[in-house]
């Protein structure tokens, strides 16, 4: 009885190669056509992987051919960079994938949802049996444990998420925060959406072109403010997000100093993602003003990534414990199966109905 | 015999501190539940110690510098346990444990546990005055801890260098709200403590009275400046640390002069 995983990911293949293998097969079709007892297909933008249980060895080529799009390539002379993990290596790989350790951005949580979706889809089609069920349930448990017991998912790694994380570190809940968006570019729209998703409701948008300000305001559920009035708004707002194409700083410490004295007990968080910068860097020296330009936001993102990297060893230790324990338990079932026992149905040993 | 309970309590606080340091070094920072349990246990041992000592003395156990420090450490832990449910998950315990540990280690190591023949009868006003003042000091200690946390968080945000501890500290505005609340509570308790001192029926040393009123004015000034928005939160946080340092100095001065007066 074999438990194995065949796949390619961002580690081994570029997007042009990966896209040739995405969306051409389903778990059920692989199980049927290649002859696996159980199969599960995990397809994301960064990986295409097949997890399978079979009673005889199935070659990587057989899986590869089934995954490949019908192109003009000669499948016998094309060797895509597939990897193959078997038995406990397969278990370890899945646990690493589900925990985000194998992701492009280490610790990202999207893969967890994608793995769950892939599992649900394969289960619905009947391609998943007791072994893969048990394997994936354990993988989800391990992923949760890794997230809870390490800082692997800590810290934000994109402009929008860094802005939200910092805003929450300053203000706590963002529901009562007043936000002014200066400039209606794409990045500011994404960042604004991130803030709105965390509860910001008082949103003002200002742009040299009032029409564009109105458009963005309508999109994100805010109100447009004439460009001449934006400085006055700095008395009231808590967060300023700026990304105009101005060649000169629009906000200097001389302009902000009188206002910051009036609002001593209320911090002002400024996110300046414009290049050249819209806000004079000396503004950060003012009491209660926290200025982050694009470089400092990148620096925070890099610090978060570095922090996540430091957690990898702790996460690997958790995974190693589970791999040994899980593989010991499941291999007993696999061996029993290979000795002529029929493939157990759900509810029979070694998998208990309660685990389903 | 009662000292063993204080030693056990000190070991609990030491465990909380060691655990925090280990977690900080490994950058896998989850000290919350362990710290709360360790501090909770430490608090129970402190309470048992004070109860036994109080029974033996037949009065509130604040008759010498050793007992005063133990009582102060108990006050800090008590206030943490009260404030804790809201803030313990955000690292306050990790900052509280070292302060309590320092107070208790000093109390245990320094030769300050001198037993006196209690000639003065129990004066409930005097005991109320002293214990209320010490609990107020406990609140000021927590305000000081919140101040340290505020300054740490503020500095990381200003310099853009975020340590892993950054993600466990409460948001700045929440911390400042806690500082303000603690200052008001501490000030109210301290006012009650000072006022009750005038009902003891004993003449109080002028230096002590002046110093205590000076401390009262310091906290009154901090609160007034906070109320009128004259000071930025960062300065209020710094003043909380200065204020508690002054309170500790005053406490030592009061107890020290009281010990001197006892010498025949």
C-alpha cells in the first residue's frame, strides 16, 4: 500500500510551467484513470499536487500525463520538474504545506483554506477515502497547532496589511477612526479597502480631480473632500493615507505642528506610499505623529518575514512530532490493507467513525 | 516559618520572569496563561504569608520595612489580578512579575525584618491609613508598568523597528486609557490614605507629611495636565515612572525614619 504525493510548486517551476498542469483534471478523474484507491488534487496559484493512496506503485509520469493540458508537446520527451514524496515524507510535506511553511510567503494562511476546499471537493466526489481523510484532518489540526504555538503567522507582509496592523497597534479597534485618503491611486484603494475591512466607516477621499475622488469615495463607501480642504481635515482625522503624484511634499512639519499641539492626546498615523514622498520626513519627529513611508512599510514587512523565518524551526519541531506519531498509526492500517485486507470503509478500523 | 510562604511566592514570580525571558529569547512569545497562573499562585502564597504574620502580630503586618515591601508586592499583585482580566493577555503580567520579584527579593535578602516589641496599642485609623496608602502605591506601580509598556510600544512605532514583543503589547490608545484610569484610582486611594492619617491621633513627623503631600501634588499635577491636555501621552507615561520612583523613595524614607524613632 502506497501513500504518495506528486506535484510541482513555486519552488520547482515557474508560473508558465505550473499553469500547464492546473485545471485539467479532478481528484475523481485521477483516481479513476490512474488507478488510485484514493486521490486528492490540491491546485493553487503556487502549486499543483496530487495526494494519493494506491495498492500498486503508480509512476510520477502517469500522474503527470493525467495532469498535463492537451498541448502539442510530446509527453514522452517532456520532463516537467515534478517532485514525489512517499510515506512519511508525504505526510511531512502535507503538514508543511497546510501550515504555510512551504508557501511563497512563509506562514500565509490562505493555503489552509485552499487545502480544506480541495479536501471537501475530493470528498464530495468520492475520491477521498479513510486514509486521505485521516491524513488531511490531521494536517488541519497540525496547521492550527503551528499557528497557535508559534509566531509563524505573525506580522503583516503587504502594504495594506502592514498599514492595518500598525493602525491597530496605535488605535486598537478601527471602528471610530477617521481616515483621509489623499490621492486616488490603485495602492491607496487597496489599502483603503484593507482599512474598511477592519471596521473603518468614517472615510474621506481627496484628490486634485474631484471626480476621481468621488469615484473612489463611492467605491469604498466614503465621502469626497475638495482638494483645497484636505489640510484642514488633519485636525480631525486619525489616519492619513497619501499617494499623490506631487513632486513636492504636500505636508510639512511646519504645517502640522500647530495642529498636533491641539490634538496632543490623539495620535495621528500617516501612511505615505507616494514616490516622491508627499509628507516631509521631519513630520515623524512631532509628538504623537507616526509617519510610515513606503520604505518603512517595506521594512516592517521584511521584519515580519524575518520573524516568521525564525519560527520555522519551532514549527518544524511540532510537525516532526506529528509525522512520527501519525505515520506509525496510519502505516499499521496501510500494512494491514497490503496484506490482503479489503480497503476499509468509513466506520471500520483503523479509522473510527468519530474521526469523520 | 511564615517567610517560607514569601519564598514560595517569590519562586512563583521568578518562574514567571524566567518563562518570559525564555519566550523572548526564542521569539515564540506566549507567556500569558503561564504568567497568570504563576502570578496567581504567587499571590496566594503572599496572602498566606501576610495572614500568618498578621495573626502573629495581632495587627496589620506593616510594622517594619520587610513587611512593608511584602505588603506592597502583594498590593501590586492584587491590582494586577483585578486589572488583569482585561489586560493580562496583553503582556502586563510579564512586566508585573519582575517588579514584584524585585520587591520580594529585596525584602528577603536585606536585613530589614527586625521584630519589635509592640508597645503601641492597635490603632485602626493608623492601620487603615498605612494599608490604604500601600494599596495606592500598588496602583501607582501598575500605572508605572503600563507607562513602561506605553514607552516601549511608542518607541517601536516611532523608530519603525518592531520586536516580536510589539505584537503582544496593547494598542497605544488602550494603554493610555489604562494609565489614566490607574492614575485616577491610585490618586483617589492615596487621598483617602493621606486624609485618614490625620485621624490617627498621633503626631506625624513633619518631613513625612510634607513628602507625602508633595507626592500627592505630583500625581495631582500629572492628572491635571492630562485632563487639560497639556502633556502628550508619552510624557504622562514617563511621569508615571518618575511618580512611582518617588513613591518608593518616600515609602523607604517613611519606614526608615519610623525605624529610627524606635531605636532607644
